[in-house]
C-alpha cells in the first residue's frame, strides 16, 4: 500500500512582508501576524535601563552644573597657591642673583694655605726645605689654559656665566635629590665652596 503524502505550500517571502502603520496594522490593512510586534510594542518592552526618563536627564544636568563651580574653585585655589609661592620665593632668588650689586660685605682675611718650609743659613742662602705637599702660590696668568678648563669642567662649568650662585643648577639638584633616597647631585659653585671652606669653616650649620 502506498502512503498518502500531504504537501503544504509555503507562503512566499512577499506574503510575509508587511509594514506597520500608526494603528498597528500592516500596509495592507491587516493586523500583524502572530509573533510579530509593532515598533511601539518593541519600545515598550525595552528594559528600563535602556530608557532615560526626563527625571534622569534633569538629574544629570544638575550634577554637571554642580561640578563646574567645584572645578573653577580648584583652578582658582591652584592659581592662588602658585602665585603665593612665586611671590614668596622670587624676592629671595632675585636678592641672591644680585647680591654682588649690594653694599660690599666686609670679609675676613684668607688664611694662608700650607706651603713649603725653607731653611736658610746665617748668610741667607737656602740650604733645604720641608713639605708635606708641593703647594706654591702662583699668579693666575701662570696657570696653563688646559688646567683652568679641566678644573672648571669638573667643578663649575658656568663659572664665568654667573655671579657666584647658579640658580638653575641649584633648582635641578634640589629636585633630583628630593626624587632620590640619598642626595646625588650638588649645586655649589667655586665661589660657594671658597666661602664655605674659608669663611664658614668651624661654624655650626
């Protein structure tokens, strides 16, 4: 026996297409098929998190308007702090840079450096000398240029460009030492070293 096979015709794609209008009907005037929803129905089924109510929009605007005054207050406080720092530090820096133009300061005499000890006979003839190191005072013009350049390269490269205090090197060394656990850089010029060793020796810090 042969079994009867039923064949159902499937609707064409064009038969399933429809365009909803404002009243929820299709463009042909028929209601949507089962399982199909109108745009209004889909929007109504959205989660509340995806829909922004007028109240939330107003709250966001109020918070934004409240943040602007706080931002302006922070900027104004920072500007006042920078201004106060500049006003407090600038006079001292200016005074240090122009200290050479102020009234001269009476400095004590330099202590003589260790030199050779010469021994003479009764007639004034040199018969010998004693020394721990070969220290002899000479004129600046007698120093070779290469020795001067080497000394300045090691001790104070900008010796002829400042008036005893190198503010730029002082600031750079201060920032570097604050950033490290132990002091790594020094900013003393040759002038500062001479003052420290000859005029401030023995004084408490």
